[in-house]
């Protein structure tokens, strides 16, 4: 299937979406938009990756723009102040680099290096200001991005973000142990773990500084708001599994919904792909009524007649609008980013944009 999204180049070019990955409803009913700050965002995140030494200069020059990390965030957090979007985009770029370090530590059996990194990230999350000059560039870059995110929100939001990301770090450690031991988690276990490794709560948390407000627990945990948020994140995680399955099979991965289905449910590869597609399509179908319920909830908040109610209702409407944007942003990211073009790599198991060396252990 050919499509013409609003992409990251000045001249739109056709993006070829393989039939097994094509979702016509996304292309027709979830229009893609990009934050107007996007061109500067791309430039500044590229500079930040260099400044923080998170990728070698030659890899930044050759691959950073083509990986489209900033496009993903610019298509999600629309309405965010420029400086908030910049901090989110830099954090997101860091997250991808961390994910790559985690993968290389698994592949090369660097158990000691991973454990040290895990412990350092936990510590830096609680005291980012003390880790800005850490010897490991990944730790220092994490501290910088977290400290900037913390500057936009009150202490209660920061504590929640930290609590949620501590859980993400631990989930990555569980994945590390599974992969080094060759353990393929069961489907139910995998789905639970995937919500953490994909950082569902983190990306949902970041909707709030984008909207300029911390939502109270009664709003965040309202069934209508939670369901819309969860469906948008589940779509992203499962669609990622669908698109990355060839890459992860090539790299002898054990963490992918398709691999769990094949291993524990006895599905063939083709059946596993169809199963993931059904789950992805379910998220899309169910999001539409969930979105309607969440927007009705926003209207109820406004209708209480108070200034606070109007403020919260407006913020919920903005957050739900961005949950919708997540569908198209995730979809096109997977077809524009060089991260998933495994067939073009010299070695299908080794991404060309990664650094295979462990920090401090060259």
C-alpha cells in the first residue's frame, strides 16, 4: 500500500506500507499532524545527542534524522509548549538509545555492565541533579532529560513519574534476565511486562505537562480517561511488536507477542501475525467509543460551572485529542524510521546505528 503522510521531509514522498502491516482505517480516519515546532525539534535533539555523547558523531550524522524519533513525539504531544516538547523529545531519544544499549548488553552477555547501569539509573532518577556529569553518558543524559521534565510540573507529578519509571527499569531487568536465559514469557506474563517495557504510564503521564496541568487522581483514574489512554498505548505496543517481529526473530529475541504466541500457543508465524493484527485492530475499533466517553467526561467537568472544572475539562479534552494523535504518529513512525528497515541492514541482527561497545568497558 502506498500512502502520502505528512512526513519529515520538505517534499512528501510515497511511503510503502506492506500489506501485512497496513491499517487503512488509520490512514483514512486518524489524520496525521505534526507540532509546528518539529523542524527545530529535530535539529535540537540531534544537537543534544551529540552534546551528551549518546551516539557517536558519525552515527548521528548518518542516522539520527532517518530514525525519526522526533517525528514520533511531534506527532503525539500537539499543543505542548515548545520547551516541553523539546524535553520530551530528548527524553524519548534517550529512551531509544537506552533500549539499544540494553539490547547490546544482552547480545554480548554484558551482565555486569547492565546491572551497574540499572542501579545507576535508579539512583539518577531520584537525584538527577547529582548525576549531570556522570562518567556514563547514558546516565548523564538521563539525568539531564529527567531534570528538565521535572521543571515543568509539581513535586507530586515528579514523584509519580519517578515511581512509574522505576518500574520500567525493573521491567527491563526482567527482560534482560529472560533474554540471557532464553526464557520466552507466556502470553499473559508478556502482555503485563510489555505495558512496563513500553512505558505506557510514562507516555500517558507526559500528556499532562503538554497540557500545562497536573490532573488529579480522580480524573486520571476515571474509567473513561483510563480506557482511552490504555487503548492508545496498547495499540502502540502491539503494533510495534508486529512491525519489529522480523528484526527480533533475526536477533534471536524472546520478547515479542508473536514469539510468545508461537512458543506457548503453538501458532505458526502466519497465525501469530494475524493474532497480533486482530489485537491491534481491536484497539482502534474500541478507541472510538472510548474517546467519545472520555470527551463526554471532559464536558461533564466543564459543566460543573467552576473555574477549576473548566480548566480540568479543557485539559482532559487536549489529552484525549493527543491519545488519538498517538495512533497515526506510531503508525507512520514504523514505516518511516530506519529502526525497522531490517532488510536493508548488512547484518539483520545488528542495527547499523548502534554502538556495540559498553560504556567504560572498551
